[in-house]
C-alpha cells in the first residue's frame, strides 16, 4: 500500500506516517502456577496490549496529532489479537494489520522480526516505526533492533521522549545512570520506555468507531516468505519449557522480649540472608 509523504514549508505542519508494532500478551497479574508441574497456567487468561507497546501507540498518536499524517498498527498473532488491534484503533490509529498463519507458530524473535519486516515493506512508505523497548512476557528487547537491521534503518532505543525536526527524529534516551539526546534521519526505528507517556483511555465513541474499522489480514504467502523463514523452521532459538522457580519458605521464628529486640534480631537475620547490607 503506497502512502505519500508530504513535507511542507516553514509555518506549516509536515505529515508523518508512523507504523507501530504491538504484541498482545496474557495479563501477567492473572497468571497462576500449577503446584505439581511448576508450569504457568495460561488457559483462559485475558489478553491485552503489552504495557510498553501501548505507550508506543500513544507516542505514535501524539506525533500524528502534532504533525498530521497517519498511524498504522501491526501485530503478529491470532484471531484473539484483533481485540488488541481494535484497542489501538480506538486510541487513534488509522489502519490495522494482523499477521496470522499457522506457519508463524513457534517463531522466535528472529523469525518474528522477519515477518514484521516483510509486512512493513508491504505496507509501503513510512517515516517512523515505533515499538516498546520489550514486551513484558519475554523481556528480550530484540524485535525493534532486529527489524531495524532487516530494513537497513537507523535505530534509536530506550527512548523516553521524541519529536520530529526538519526530516529528522530527535530523541532523549534513558540509559539508567544518564540521559542521552540523539537524532537520526527518517525513516528510523524507535523503541520507547514506559516513562515516555501515560496512554489515553479511549472514549466510548472512539471504541464504537474502532469496532467498525477493517483489519487487514496477511498470511505467509501474502508476505512473500518461505516456510523456512518463519515459525520454528526460521527460528534460531527453541523454548523447551517454561517453569516457575520453586520457592520454599525457611519458616524462621524470631523470639524476643520486646518489639525493639525483635526488630534488631529481624535485621540481623535479613543481613545474614543477604537481603540487607
């Protein structure tokens, strides 16, 4: 799909086309662990946009509101992913694309990035690609940088604020102990951190409008990818199983004559266990 990029002279806004990548994940606060197998119980859990990805959606919509243009939201998933895409549409995205194919199952970050990059090429021209620094189910922080590499684009990671200036993206990066201000020519890939914004809550009218918008669906063949490039066959990492660490309480009992003495002994025990230093 071709989208025209228009740059207007000083005194006018420059339209910006943004593609935002999201992943819908299970609600991590609802996860329970099977005490017998130590495996997480995921069946029937509600799903939602990963929190940092939702902030990428908000950042994209804010750029559109400031500079004009269009925002497309893109996600790899299944039919349940449509709920997340419609939420992004309700927040202000204009177009939605679902990448769905049984062949995509088992894709690691490499195969996932390859699928997303193929879809971005198919969408057409764009100025920015936004996504969260990581999704909260895997914490890999690999998809944004991999997509940038596959598309041959500059990447700005861990961004806490950004704006556009004369055809360039200017960003402040959160490097934990210090901040860094950088800029890059567009098009570029930007991964954002949680602190960049607080996502809006869509109005009822926005939700109703989003429910009527079309979600474009593409499979492997539509993206021009071979079976060996996606799913387990196109992955470099295989996850054998996921288990929760087994936790056992030490059941220590602190006895003392006074509360002050009990507090002192508690601190000593915590220091012995390495909890306090």
